[in-house]
C-alpha cells in the first residue's frame, strides 16, 4: 500500500475538522498496510485508469482518499396517541341514563343494541340525535300580566289564527293566572295548522270599566308532534319539505323525514300512513308517493307498508304550501 505522510496531510488541510479526523484516518491506513483489505465489491477501473480488483492480485495502488467530516442532524418526532382497550365489561360501564333513552339499550343485547333490540328498533339505523326536534304539546305557555298594575275586573286572552279570527280563547274574572298552558287545540277541538302564522291578544278590564289590549308577537310552528285518538301524528308544513308547487324533497325536508323515521322506530308494530294536503290532487299524490318512498328507504321497509292518503284544499294561501302528516297508528 502506498505510504501516506500524516504530517503533510495535516499541514495541507485547511478545515479544522480535517485535522481532527486525520489521526483516526492514520490508524485505519496503518492497519490496512498490515492486514489485507477484502471489500465485498470489485471495480475494474479506477478513476486514473489503473486496473485493480478485490482479490488484491493486481499491483495497482489504491487512489488517495479524501475524507471530509459532515454535520448530521437527526429529528425525532413522537405522536401522542390515546389507546382504549374495549371489552364487554368496559362497554357496559359506559352506559348512562341518557344512553338508555337514546339507544334503548337492554342488558341482554347491549353489545348490539341496534341489531338485536327489534322489539324497540325496527331498523339497524341509529337515531340521528343531532337533528332538530319537532314542537310538542303543550305548544306554548302564556304569562299574562298587567304592566300598569290596574285593579282588574275581568281578563281574556285570545290566540288569533292566520285569518285574523280568534282560534283559542281564555277568560276569567279578577286577576289572570300567572301562566296559561296551550296544547295547540282551538275552541272547536282542531289542532293548529303547522306553518301558519298565529298571534295573541291579552285584554283586561279594570274596576272603572276601562279596557286595555296588549297584542303579542306573531309565531309559527314548522313541525308538530302530538297525539290524537290513540295515534301519534308527526305533522310538517309543506314549505318545510318541498319547493312551492313541486314534489321534490328539499334538504330540510329530508332532515325532517329522517327525524320522523327515527320516531317511527319507537313503534315497530304500528301501521304508518302519510297524509298530504295540497291545492291540487295531482300534487298531493306526487308528494305522498315521495314521502312514502323516502320513509321506506330510510327504515329498510317494503314500500307497501307505508299507506298514503291525500286531502284536496284549494283555499290555501299562496305563501302556504299545505302540510304532510305522518300518522303512527295505535300508539300505546
């Protein structure tokens, strides 16, 4: 092996790292001069044209090597993870009262509540708890008070419908009660019409026969969940489900019907009817078929299990687009 002058290499180098590294290089070269070097590879031609091989039979000298120190940067990144090992005992311990109500989980079939609890859930689709709730009865609570402190002789509160006529009236003598609870029914026993505007007026007469009227703000009920004659009715305004005079469901309409399907699952043995009120019979039939098909698909049921019915109402106001009632019959 060609001898190399370590002192000459130290003098010629200009980089401090070269000088620090050369003593170790000298040790390697000295060992290489005593022991044969047997690399695992071979090269037929060096950079200067001299041929040499790994078996050391060629007398050609190895080319001089230049070693430079390099800076090495290593970056260690660790990602934090959250691990939770689940088993039957742990899952059972997660159940709360809210889970019992929302998922109807029974102790026997708790591990598969949506597949095994067919007595309470007719489909394997879980409830959509993030959807908006329908209004329920009582629909409203009124708090009639006299802001001026008169000595009241008699009072009355009237709920006014969209035609400007009294729909539900309350009346009494002396002071009015602190709260009046309204279940949505009118004086004739009919339920309010969803989507239609209502308002109210609180009137009182003092001992001097002076009458004071306090009108309230207008309000609408877009969807209502109530019971009548043993049936549960989920009624929605037509404008919540469809575009005016059309039968294609809107995104809002699909959300309301998905919520309706979740409620229907609570009564798996009850027949279901869809009643659509519209200005024309053709429009009512198309909408009824659309709603029935959506419910059947959502609940994985045959379409024949959802009956349809239409009601013609040509006197609807232009901005009001009928209604859709999903009737769950014979609810316990």
